């Protein structure tokens, strides 16, 4: 096996592993997983719920990949990283405010 082939296979494996672990951890305990859990319990057809949820995740991931590929071609990497960072901070602030509002409303009632 040549050095280039070895580097490409390590790169392939690293990207695959990194993507899998990132998405897997991000999806644990989120609203989608809870909705899937409830759909499975209500429908009595866990295999069909799994297939539907898997297809939905594939479709949403495809949209993310295509938009990401387009953005990578359109914007310089530094700007893309800055935009991603700002978006993550904004989402964190928004979610924090939503949680604080919910706690405040629950405490007031």
C-alpha cells in the first residue's frame, strides 16, 4: 500500500468517525429522538418508525451537506468559521433565554 493510499484511507476513516460521533452525540436526547420514542410507543410499529426517522435524518443531513458544500465554495474558510461560531453562540443565547423564560413562568404559577 502506497503512502498516499494510506493517508487517504486514514483521512477517510477520520472524517467518517468524526462525522458519526459528532452527529450521534448531538442527536442523543434531542427533541427528534424523544418524538421518535413517542411515535414508536404510540404506533406499535417500531421498524416503520425507525425507517421513517432514518430517512428523515438522511434527508436533513443531505441538505446540510449540500448547503455546506455550496458555502465552502462561496465563502472563504475564515468567514465560514466566524459565521458558524456566531450562529452557535446566538443559538445558545436563544435557548438559554427560552429556558430562563420557562423557569420564570413555572415559578410564577
